[in-house]
């Protein structure tokens, strides 16, 4: 798979949320999308999944511009966790993934369902027949991630997939994404840079609605120290920021 973004721009009225985003990415890339809150990361993911339409520019998949409405065949090649996971909470995790399997016309999906849930849910044998409404936020997140992978998508878009996960669950998800990476093009965002360091091959840094960096993780870190956070701060943290007087927080009256 080859995905090309050509001068992708999204505006809401006079406000530019994304401006002239251009890149080309291929199967095997895991693109970590980084930026401040409000930089445009979620907007980009909504454009990639056809939730929003671009104001200008184009999304080109395998040489073909996708247009305003992505073909069903293209959507079947995608797996997405964007904004928030909405599950049918009256169902058990197995029933929900069986429902997803029917959507993607996967008649023999039960072995996939069981292996994904057993990997992601530590107490799978205990919770497999419980309704999703009784699950914690992190457990629901893991079921949502499983639903994104069930049909083996070629394009995987994950917006903050580690939200609500404890350190053990996050490690399981990272292992899953790293094992799956060679057969898909993945876009993933996370405020936890340690997660991005463990899974991303490439970085897309967005600030003030524009691309500040696009390239490999190795090139981004070269000559800037070993820590992704330090390199990111050097790139987008304005040197002119005025320090605020917050002594009132610690001064005793």
C-alpha cells in the first residue's frame, strides 16, 4: 500500500486547522503523529478515515485519488480508532467482535476473535461472557483495538490507543502493533512519547497547523540526543515564551 497526502488542508471558516500537509508513506511504516493539543492531529486522522472532508488537497491511495466518499472497498482495507471507541455495550466482547466480523464478511473469525481477546484481556476466561457495559475504560479500549485488527487492515489509524491502559496492557498493545507492523501502514498518536519511541518507524510532527517534521525516527533523533521528548521540545517549543510568575502557588500566606 502507498498512501500519499497532497497539500491536504482543512479549514473551519477562516481558521486553518491543517495547512498543506504532504507526505508519502508505505506498508511497513508506523507513523507516530505528534504535536501539542489542538495542533491538528485528530483532524488529520478524521481526514484519513473520511469522517471529515478536506477543504483542499487530496488523499491518494495506490495512485488513485479517493475523492469525497471513500469506496467501500477502500474502507474495508482500513481499521480505525478515532476520537473515541463506541462499542455496543449490551454485548459481550466475543459477541461484539462477532458483530464486527459480520460487517467485514469474515465467516470463520472465531479463532481470530479468541486469540486477540486472550492476548489483550488478562482475565479473558473470566470476562469473556460479561457485557461490555461492566468493563473498565481500559478494558473497553482493548476490545476496540481488537475490533480494528480483526479483519487484518492494510491501513491502521489509531488516535490515542493507549488511553486508559495500565503499563501491562500498554505493553501488550505495543507488542501487538510491532508484530503487525510489517503488513500494514499504521498511523498512531499518543501523548506518551515512550510509546511512540517503541512502535514508530517515522514521525510526523504538526505544530500551528503545519508540518514541522516528516521523516524517519532515526533522522529526527540524530544529533539531538537520545530522548524523543527533548528533540520534540527543541523543534516546536517557542524560545520567546514569557515565563509566568507562579510563586503564589507555593508562597504561604
